């Protein structure tokens, strides 16, 4: 019987040095993020906080793995993993630099020009420059290759026309990495795409409009480009290589601890609400969730180890995200059966506030960064079925 | 994987492949003890894998020995390898004669064993003893995989060897749970491989059923459950020599046990009617999955224990507890 090697997970590499760093991160969090009452307002956990991003940059915890000449710190992916998971578990407000640190910076590092790298990477690493991702469009969600936003050659650069949608944090970001059609798709449908580096604050003709989510929060935007001129120097990577660049970016987007820790704050509040000696039913539920998180963390660290070793664990990353988001979505459903209280965002009780927030965000977990169905299709490809 | 472990696995795969084929499984299912397989296992020294070299054992590193059981699970090994390893581990601490009273429930393969390792209580202290099977009353039973699970009654039974043991009943249960988790991981790997292969070969509506998205999505879930069970078992195998009380041990049995049920259900769905027959060998794996998940503590047992510990430690220690377990 043939073994299925494509979906093999190497054991996470042992890394005792990281524990010293973990201590430093926890001390930092204790100083800068003392446990505040969550009910004092959204933003007490998770969220966007430029000041916090700058403090993390000053500690050298953004762009950790990048070369020093670009403002990075030349540390290992495993050390970076420790910082990420500690921040998420504590519910720290890391949105300001998250996308830039996770995927835009690494993409610039791989395919950017010296000029692009020198001008932007040190600012990201300092926590002073934020990015958003211009991929999805009104008619291009999972089927990303169908994007219609078009860049046409113009004197000294390109003219952009089209609309991007579901662009998280476009209203706050300094830059967008924009995926455009520059040529014909070809038979494989993956040709003719190009990525551009767009200065959102210094470019004329870009209209950014909010799209409020079902809980009334403003994360998403619609971004309309109408005859927007981009100079030739804003092409990112190769003209026509957009598809390859985007898919390698997505491996990073899918593998991190944010794919199983989105509901962790709720688990903490559930544990607090249950108290030290909960019912047998609650113990069983709690023990099960912890076993799942423990296992997911091992799988996720395994992917980090494989990335560090230079492998391309895209299918493993898809598998971890699928397992992780399934658990994240279960947590609010389990929590509400254990504590007799109605979810209420305006409550004065932490548990019901976090329950309401997590429950209402849960549908997005298995949509953002690749839907569950797309990910399972990738896993099936890893199994040799397509 | 270390080089030593890879070599051990390779040799074990060859041996299991040779001695635990369809015929052996069918005969074991009908209640026959697989003598040839057992001889090969003992000649290779696998039964004594957890006995130190000084005591005549193979003296393997514990993680190397335990990970052998993933291979054994892949092959639905129809012999008490895990149990004999466990007995050897327990007995490596034994000395003088005692008499034992009581009943041991669902002892794996008892009727086919010459001697039995018993962990007994003597005024709150653990005593380990070696008892001749002929000196016990045996009431035969089976798990749903058809593996012998016999009740043993000791009434003043004399021991062949006995002595105080540092091993507690909890530690024995924990190591057994790690073993079953490893076997479950292996069985799921096999179930995934056979299901994928079947989906590529079975043609309906003019194409292999593996071309249909509905089937692909199910197999992707099976792959996820297999990966999770394997990761959980490997974590417990690493933790076992250091700390049998580790969160990793409980997590392995909880996670692998849950994966066993989901995985077996998908494998049967993919195989359709043929997989539901005695003739097809899928049930050698799935019936073991259904048995093993409830042995040495099921998901509810280990979740209750782990949940109680997490609750007692409190919300502020939750994350530290998870990261400290490695």
C-alpha cells in the first residue's frame, strides 16, 4: 500500500532557545497589555493599534526573519512563530502590522526591486507601515484567476481600472498589493496577471468605501480604481507572473497560528466563567477543546518548521487551516451550551461580550484566506485525486 | 524521524507485510492465534522492546519502541504486541512471591498467554507480579475487532515473581493510552490509503468516484483527521519517557479517539457496500479503530481528566499549560 507522502508533516524542530524569547514576550505583554476589562470596548482585545505596532517594531518583533540591511533581525521562523502565537493568545492588537509582516513584506523581499525593498521594508519592521491585499473582486472570490481589474500600459507606467472588494483595512493601510490583469489568461487561466505596489495615501483617483460586516464593524472596503496612474516602478515582481506570486503568498497566509487561535479569547473567558470546579459535562468539553488546540499547535509548528527548512508545504498549510477553522467555529457553539447566558455585545460581563463577538465573526473563519471547499480541494490534490 | 527509528520502521514494515497478510488476519478473526507472526515478532525482539537490555530485552529507546505501534496499527497487527511490550515494561521492576485476589477485566489475549503481568495494590503501594495464566480462572470475551479481551479471576493466585513497583495504575493506563493512540494513527493511515486508492479505481457514472467533488471533500476530511491523530500520537510518544502525566498523553487519546470515529465513517462511505462485507479487508482496520478508541480510557475519560486539570489551573494559566506541554 503506497504511503501518501504529499501530506506528510515533519515533527516540529526542537527549539529550546525560543523559550527564552517566550519569556521576553510575556513580560512585554504583561507591561503593555495588562488584562483590561474587555467590556470597556472593542479594541481591548485584538484590533488595530498603531502605538502597539510601533512598540513591537521597537522590540524587533516585526520582520524578524528579514535581512538586517532591510530593517529585519535575521531570526528564525520558529522564533517568529513564538512571538505570533503569544500575541494572539493574549489577544494583543496586532492588526496594524499583521498583513505586512506575514505576507506583503516577505513578498517584497522575494520579488521586489532594491528601491522598493529599501524604501518600504525598514518602515514595516518599525511598525510604521501597513498593507492591505487587493485580490478579491465583486466577481472574483474563490476563482481568483478571473480578476478583471485591468492595468494598461501608459506613458511612464500603467492606467488601472476596476474594483477590488472585501479589502480588509484598506481605509487604514499605507499600501495595497494589487493583482491586475495585464494580458490574456491563456489556456491555464493563470497567465497575464501582474502585481502592483500601490501607495494608497499618495495616489490620485482611488475611492475607498466601507463595507460594514454583519455586526456593524468596519474592516472590509470596496476600492475603486478609475483611470488611476501608477508609475512603471510600481510593478511588483515580473509582469505576467502574478499568479505564481499570489499562490506562494497564500501559503504564508494559511499556515500561521491565527488559523486556530481566533476563538482563543473566548476559550479563556469560558474557562474563567466555568470556575475551578465545573460540571462533568463542562470538563469533558473543555478537555476536548484543549486536546484539539494542543494538536493543532503541533501541526502548525510543523508547517513553520517545514517553511524554515525551505520546503513548500502549501497542502499541509491548507489542511491545518481547515482543521483549525473547524475548531474555531465550534468553540462558540460549545461555549454557549455550557454557560446559561445570552450573547450581548454591550454586556458588562466579559464572557457574553466575547461570545457575541466570536459567534458573529465565526462565519468568516472558513471563508477568508481560502474557503473550506477550496482548501479541501487542495488537500484532495495532495492525495492525487485531481 | 531519526535514522535509527527509520531503520526500525523499515524492518518492522517488512516483517508485518510478510507475516500479517490477509490470510493471517482472517484466521485470527476466527479465533486462531497467529503463531508464525508471533514467532517472528518475538524473534525480532519486538515483544521485549520496552525491557532494558540488562534484563534481557531489546532495550530500544521508548519513543522508538512506541512508534513501532504506528506501523503495527497500519497493518492491523493481529497479535498482542502493544500489550506484551506493556507487560515487559511493567515487569522489568519485579522479585518475590505474593498471592493475588481480585478480577482483571478485559485483559487482551489472556487465553493465549502463558504468563500474565499483573499490577496489584498492596495497602496503597503498587506490586507488580508475574502470574501463570493456568493459575487463573479465565472468562473469554472479545472487543468488536474480534481480539480476545478476557476477564481473569485471581483467588489467592500464587505469583511466579513479584515485587514493589514504581509504576502506578495511572502510569500503566497512560502508557497503554499512548500505545492505542499510536495504533489508531497507523490504522487511520492505512484507511486513508485504501480509501484514496479505491476512489481512484472504482468507476461510476463513467468516471472514478474520486473525480467527484463530494467524494474528494470527504477524503480531504479523512486526511485531516489522519494528520491530526498522527501528530497527537507522535507528540505523546515524545512525551511518554519524560512524563506520562503530560497533557500530551491525554490529548493524544482524545484527539486520536475522535479521529478514529470520523475516519472510519468516511472510509466506509467511500467504499460503499463492498467495504461493509467480511470479504473486504477494510473492517480489519475500522473494527480496530472502533475498539481501540474505547480501550485505556476513551475520549470522555481523558477529556474529563484534562478538563478538570485545566479548570483547576484557571483561565490565566490556560495558554501556559498548552505551550509548556511542548
